[in-house]
C-alpha cells in the first residue's frame, strides 16, 4: 500500500531535489503549472520571506551519468525561472 505524499524508490534510482526561484512573483502560478508538465514526483511551495516563495521540485530518475544535468536543464528552460538550485541528490536504498 502506498500512502499519499510518499515517494516510492527502486534500487538504481536517484532522488533529485531542486529549489526554483521565479523572476517575478506575478508569474509564480504559471511557473508552477509549467513545472507540473515536467511530471515531478513532488512539487511544493516554499516560503522565503516577505511574501516571496520558491518551488521545491522533486524528481526520481534512473541513476546515470548526466541525470542531474538533464533535469536541471529542463527546469532552466521553463519561462520566467530566475534560478534553479540543486539542493539534494541521494540514491535510492
């Protein structure tokens, strides 16, 4: 049984977590919608300060050379994204 909000990880997979900062808070909802098209395993809003928010994008991918770069490049191509920061990379157990 899988509980809602849990991540299922298989050996040979890597969990990638990115923080995405919008260039303008007016574009936040559109960025969130566009990131959803990349099929994240989890997409969360993260309050920063003074009404500013970032998005925390979690994706599970097959372990392999360039896996982080491929996802990071796809995130950077989303319109109105100011910055993509890799905040965690971990192997599945």
